[in-house]
């Protein structure tokens, strides 16, 4: 019997290990979300980060409650971003409010 390759979702694993956390930042893996990163303009691949957000259970948008959304993010060349909710949640809120405005819908609040 050949061994099977089991892929573990790093974000699901993180939130399972840290149930009180709502957000997490990590390096992008391989070509993960390559198209989305390319839409952010020319950049050094080493700056690619993924911000994972565990959408709250009380989210009013159908189908989003309890999901993990991943947001491509480019770090500045010398920037270190603390992997802490009080740092990441305002960043996520800014991204979501900007997206809502571009789509012409009333933004909610992440935090």
C-alpha cells in the first residue's frame, strides 16, 4: 500500500490550536493566491503574506459565518507584523470597509 499525501489546511489547524484567536498572519505558501497577489502590482515574492480571518458566528452575510477567509497582503520590505488579534483585526476591517465601499454596499465592522 502506497502512503497517501494528506494536505492539512494551515489556517484551520491554527484556529483549531488557538480557539480564542480571530485572526492570523503567515507567509504565503508556494503560488497560493498568485493571481490575487499579481493584482497588487509588481512586488518581491518574499513580501507575500496571508491574513486569515475566522469570520464570527454572528456574521449576517449568508454563507460566511464560521468560515476562514484568506486575504493576500504585501508586507513592506522591512516590516514585521505582529501575529496578534489587536493588530490584525483593524487591518482586516480596513480591507473589508474599502471593499464594501468599492462595491457600493454598507460596510459592517470586523472588530
